[in-house]
C-alpha cells in the first residue's frame, strides 16, 4: 500500500514538475530553465530509496546463489453443520433455514518448487484427489486425478 502511494505520488509530482515547452517553429530559442519543486525532488529521492531497498532485499547478495525454492504445507478445514446452518440463517436474515445435517472435514497437502526462471511444479493431494500444476517456459498444464 505504501509503495503504491509513493509511486502515485511521485508520478503526479513528476507530471507537475514537467515544464510546458512550446518552441516556435524555425526559431533557435534556448530551452527554458525548469524550476524544480523541492517537494517533487524529495518525493523522487524517497521513491528511489524505497526501490533500492526493495531491490537489495529481494535480489541482494544473500539470494544470488538461490536458484529454487521448495514450499511444503498442509491445510485442514473442519465444518460444523450447526455453525453452517446458523450462518445460512444469519446471512438470509431468517428467510432460509439450513438443512445441513453432517459435519465435514477437508484436507489439502501442498508441495511446490519454484525456480528462478519462473518455472514451477505444484503437487496437491487432499480430500478432492490429486492435482499436478506445472509450467516450463511458456508451456504449462494442469492434471487432475481423483
């Protein structure tokens, strides 16, 4: 949010700081000196510091030898029939009555590998079956097995 604000602020400051140049055709008039707004200079410098910090943090020396990242995790969701019926009643302001009679549980295990060249492979296994999602270069596919 802060970066977006700084970017928009710097763009608007840059537009305000641009001088309107209208040289007469055929005349060799000297370019008018533009007066720089101190506020726009501070904004530009702040934006430059922010962008340099992000660049050093994301792509600094500590990460130059990293060419792949592997992420693993799991997610389990338990649903209560009584809670879902209450939510239906609350959302519909009493117009509908939930008819859910059984509790439910869904689980998901994820294993992903992301490479520095933007290729990736993601394997998901859970209550719904197995899913493989991969991309190499401009080609990718999604494979589902239940």
